[in-house]
C-alpha cells in the first residue's frame, strides 16, 4: 500500500507563497507586503515594505502619515527592484509575485524595470495601476492567497 502523494504547488503558487514569507519581514504594520522577482523559475530579488536602509522603521518610531499613506516605508516592489539594481541583476523579461496588487507608482517602476507579468493575491483599489500595466502590455494575474486556492483571475 502506497501513501497518498501530496500535491505539489504550481510554480505560481510556490513563488506567491514565498512572497508571503518575505512579507513577514515587513516593518510597517499598515500592510505586510512581500515581493519576489523571478525569471525562468529562479529568484532574482525579494523585497518587503520597510524604511530605507539605516533609517528608523515604523515598528520602532511609528508611522509618518501624509494624505492617509505611510511615507516612511518603501513598498515591497520598490525594494525588490532596488535590490536587483543594487546587485547588478537585470529584471528585463522577468515576473514579480506580490502579496497585494501594486499601486500606481510601483506599476510604473515594474513597467520600466521590464517586468512582463505581475502575479498578486490581495486587491488594492487602484484602477490606474491596472490600466497602466495593461497599456504597457504587462500581464496582471490575481491568484488566491496560498492555502485558499479556489481560482485564478486574469485582468485585461
């Protein structure tokens, strides 16, 4: 008698789960966000939302709120793209896995970084972000949070 075989996650599920693990390092409790840049099934860079290197974090000194947003922290996508650049890793033709849909600023950075596909779990109410990505030909795919796999949505 053989033991039942565990179902292996798809590559998208695998990398999205890693993005959630990366998010656990976040230092801004307004949203724990993680991002993983991948090309040809290899991780190029990761990022989570937190303050610039050497500056105090939200969990140490509190939030710096302007117009309803915490501006002390960089976004996860920004940090992942910056880490790739800092270490000389090209991102052209890659994809990014993010725990939440990117905001407009992150969408513009994703476009200019040559990232071709965005896979995310959590919704963020930014129609302009979706429009910019669509107009730039960047695929935007929403997946359920790992452990809640009940479907995948593509956004035109």
